[in-house]
């Protein structure tokens, strides 16, 4: 929002600041009494500069998602699990290869029982969004 001294504030700008105050209250930065006091100031102010003063001691918030917007990227725990899966997969393949080389013939391909089920669970969780709903709500609540 462009804040210029003396420029009159619009109803949309007041509503935007009121929404930000509500988010700050939901984060615990404002108690209900202070929220109501500041909300009265927001709807009683005439200029953009006065709107800025209502938020001056509060940190900036990220924009909330637009309705229907998709959150991109994987949650950190899914990236960690994927990295662990990849590392263990490489390790068991190396062990299998060492056994096969040591015996002089290909051994039973047992790594499939480590790599397959674990990978299938990870893929299922990513594709279905299972457990990610809580992450998305938390991610945008910041």
C-alpha cells in the first residue's frame, strides 16, 4: 500500500489494515481490547499516514493466499524425508552391489523391499496432500 502524507485513505485501504490487525490479534500480538481500540482508529482516520501509524509497532505480515491459490513447494519435513529416502536407497544399492561383486554373480535384489514401500508411501503423501493441509494452514498463518 502506497502511504503518502496527507493523501486520504479509501475504504478498501481501511479494510486492508483492519484485516492485518485481525491477523496480528490471531498471532497474539494484540489483545482483544487493543484490537478494538486500533480498529476504531482505523475507521476513524482520514489519511493514509494515520493508517500507517496504527500498524507502526507491528511487524510486516506476508500476504494471505488468494482463494484457489496453490502453495508451491514441499514442506520441509517432506524434503527431509525424501533426502533420507534417497540416501538410504543409494546405501542399500551400494551394499547390494558389493555383495553381488563379492559373490561373482547378481544377488537377490533385496533393496526393492527397502526402496519400494518407503518410496510409495512418500509419493502417496505428496500426491494426495496427506498431512500437508496442516502445513498449508500454518504456512499462511504467519
